[in-house]
């Protein structure tokens, strides 16, 4: 049975994989200004609505994006839960590296 930490690491891996694509990062930047429709997202990206939809599915699968139908239009917005997961992971690793660098600094000062 997988532990909670292992599940969180798997989720972080999916988030980082999703953000490894420049188009998906551009989608995140566009949505940071507020909700947009799929067709509105496709225009500045210069790709088809179908291609945008594929990217949106990936972002939604790792909780970076949420969408809902508003009439016949699919609206998208950021989902902060994925960003919170990533922020938690970064804080954990930052603290670990800061401790290591502090120990290194102490060792260097001894010499």
C-alpha cells in the first residue's frame, strides 16, 4: 500500500511533468489574469482548440486547472490545490538544502 508521502511525490512528479511543457506554462500565465474560454486560450497560443483541450486535460489531471461549462462555452481557471502541493514540496526541499548548506558553511568556517 502506498504511503501518503509516496502519493504526494507522485502528484508532484505529474505537476512538474505538466509544467515542463512551454505551452502549458503559457496557459497558466494566461489564466493567472482570470478565467478564459478554451477558444480564447487558443488565439494567443496560436494552436487549435483541440490542441488546447489536450493541454488542459493534462493540467486538470494534476489539479493546476479546473473547468466548467457556462452555456455552450467551456471556461477554465486556475486550481490552487496543485500549486499548494508544489509549494509544500518546494518548502520541504528548500529547508533540507538550507540545513545542508548551513552545515557546509560551518565546516568551511572550522578550517
